C-alpha cells in the first residue's frame, strides 16, 4: 500500500517535530523527505487537481445521481478516484533518481557540505555501515559551525549532527 504524503507530513510535524525523514524500503534508505518539499508538492498536486477536477467532480456527481445508491462497485471506484486525486502517495513525490547523500560521522563537515552541493540537496544522512546515526542539514551547518566560527575542515560531522533519527517505512 502506498503511504500518503500527508501521513508522512503528519508524522514529521506532530509526532516527531522534525523536518527531515529518511524513507526506508526493505532495510535500505531510498529517500530523505523534507517537510517543506512534501507540503509544497501536496499543495501543488491539490491545486492542479482542483483546477482539473471541477469537470471531473461534476461528471462524478452526475454519475452518482444517475446510479443512485444501489451500486456499491461504482461508488468504490469513485472513492478510489477521489483519494488518488487529492491524496498523493509518497512514491509519487520520490523521484526515481532520488539522491540520498550519506557521510560518516568521522567525516569533516566540509565533506558533507560538498556532497550537499554536488547532489543539490539540503541534508545528508550520517551512517556507519547500514545503520543511520543521524542527519546533518544545511541549517545545522549554519547554526552549529558557521555561527560559532568553527572550521568546516576541522569540525567532524558527529559533533554537529541532529540525532537520533526516526525512520519512515515505505
């Protein structure tokens, strides 16, 4: 079953109160969700669906009126159609070429920053082997390294990462 974007956003905002969430499938990290991107994508899809959905909604309502309440199969189809239009799945916002940047806790911060730049992401997952140790975001670098006038070449990732990390299974 595809999990909904709004479920992940709810998980991040209400339960964990964090902005980044690793998505795991079969024990492997396949994406790193950013709450801002999730919300933007969800709003964008709902706006598109609303624009295109007026005609569809009118057609669906017409069909429902014509069929009445005697047909459960068409009703289930219509409900599924509504869910797919207005509740995007996580898989729909995780691109096939999603890039998950990883670094070691013993790497200097500048290595993590270069990976973020090269992959055009704003966070990296900190791993030892297959075990996630935490996340380092561009905000962490700004607030914990730059703001304290620390050297990004001498400061190790383990000193400034955000931990522990909660995983979101797909």
